[in-house]
């Protein structure tokens, strides 16, 4: 997997998981109000898993973006060893 595709995947997860989490939170509340406590508890566990996956994807996104920036920077030139050209 290239750095660019990893960044795209992590960006998609970072933006998409909060939406999934909000929908699941709503479904869990709906199930709890309908009297299905077991289903609401299962949905709550899935919401917790989404929160953990979101946190991991945000950290991974920051790391991959840092790698992208470091790979695109030109190498620094050592000023002490550089010869001065006289025109």
C-alpha cells in the first residue's frame, strides 16, 4: 500500500466513522426506547469499537501526513562542505 492510498483510506475513515457512530448511537437509543435493552447494549459496544477505530485512524492519518511531508521536502544542503563558486 502506497503512502498516498493509505492517506486516502485513513482520511475516509476519519471523516466517515463519526457519521457511522452518530447513526449507531441513534439506533441504540431507538432500540432502548422500544424496550430492546439487549440490542441497545450490543449497539453501544459497536459504537465503542467505532470510537476506538476513529481514534486509531486519526493518529494514523497524522503519522502518514507527516511522512508525506517529509518525503516531499528537498534534502538539506550542508553549508560547511559546500564550495563557493566565483563568477
